[in-house]
C-alpha cells in the first residue's frame, strides 16, 4: 500500500525565521498523532536549520525547494546536496517556477533527480503542462517528455524514495484546479512510464497532484487510485488548511 505524501511548498514565504518556526510548529502540532500519511514541509532553504531545530524529529518531515546537481564549485547562490544532507529528507526538483524563472530544463531536472538520489535525498520530481500546451492537446506529449527526462539518470526506481508530482502549470496558484479524473488520467500515464523503467517498483512510487489543492477539493484527488498525496503551495502556508488536507489523505482509501 502506498502511503500518501502531502508536501507543503512554502516558496519564498515566510520572510522571517520566527514566522517560519511558528508555522512549522503549528503544522507539527496538527500532524501529531496522524498515522498513514507522510507530512512534509519545504521552507525556504535559509530557514531549514531554524525549522529543524524547532520541530525536532517527529511526524513532520523536511524538504528543500530545489538544489544544485553538483556537490561543490562556482555556482553562486546555489545549495549543494551535501549541504542538505541531515537537514532535509526530501527535495522538490523541477518545479514549474524554477523552470520558468530560473532556467531549469528537462536535462537539469534529470541531473538533479539523480544527484538527489545519489545523496540520499528523496526527490519530488515535478512535471506538468502549461496552459497553451493543454489547449493545443499536447499534455500527454509534455508529460512523457518531462517524466522520461526527470528519470533519465536513474537505473532503477526501487529504493530511490522517488515521488512524482503532477502539477499542471495553469492550476498553480490560480484557483483553477484540475478535476480529479483529469489528474488521475495523467497519473496513469506517469505510472505507465514508471513501469517501463522499473516494473517491480512502479506501484510503490507515490504520485502527487499539485495545483490549487485545498481542503475543499483534496478528497477528490485522494480518491483517485493513482494519486497518493499532494504538493501544496498556498494552502500550506495556513496550518489549519494544511492540516485539513492531511486529514483528507488519512481518510482516503489506500492505493496499492
Ligand atoms: C505549487 O506551487 O507547487 C502549488 C501547487 O501551488 P498552489 O497550491 O498554490 O497552486
């Protein structure tokens, strides 16, 4: 049975360590005692140490929002996977905002996913089509290209801790969420690609939905047989809303 993974992508919020630790503590309290779900928060890298100290080891797992593929070198402003070890368990790779604003490419996403795995970090590989790609009927082509590229550096999937997040770009931060069945159709496509790469492990990999996921619509995704959690932006900045999404995942049927 796959355990759903609910990951909060805080993006460039909050802007102070004290607000970050307060939010993390509120999420930790909300997640306390919840079994059958993996709760992850991904604060800005600069707050990871503060948040880790505040929440301690427990039910809330920590993730980074991106990382460099390389261990060291002349990469101004970047964070090495070596720096994340011991601080983050997960790392989001290839978020559409990184692709749009920071020059992330299919190729760099593949390198980073492989590097994360090599350094014992669990990559949350984000894929998704833009609005114009959806309009032109290119969704399945884009998903195929992005998923294969993201996983190109992995010889197998078993034991990698991989999570794949399907995040249609047009749904991120817009309130215009995908329908449960539409998200499920893409998740089926993603799982079929996973099965080509590693037939034994494909059914173990959590596939998340992301894009305007809220307490109101979360259950519609978690009821889908191939969706195992969510990557949550805006709603992850409110502990109550994030907690409600965690509860929706706990209450949803388990998928094998
Ligand atoms: C995201 O940034 O990954 C995301 C899904 O954002 P939101 O939930 O705000 O749409």
